[in-house]
C-alpha cells in the first residue's frame, strides 16, 4: 500500500470513486451470509456508513475491531 502510483493514477482513482453507481438499493436483495467488519479508528469511512450497510443487508453480521483503522491493522 506504499507503492507510489503517480498523480495521474491517483486522479483517475478519485474520479472513479465519484462516478460509480450507487448500489445501496440492492443490498436488501443479498441473501447470502455477509460480514461487515469495520475498524473503530477508520478515518476514511465513518462507522455510521458501515452500520447503515449492515442494517440494509438481511443476514449481515456487523463487527467493530477496536484499535484498527481502515485496513484493520
């Protein structure tokens, strides 16, 4: 995760994130067991977003890992 990618690649990644489709409405149709694991110290994705995703998934098991960040380490 520390390999330099260059400004152009970083910009393309950010544009892809902004332009991606919102698939939240499809979450209730996912019937397979699903684990949502969130680091308590994640500064990139708020825990409320993970909680909302877990609530929308009918079989989700939600776990918060204390002392972990976005990449759970």
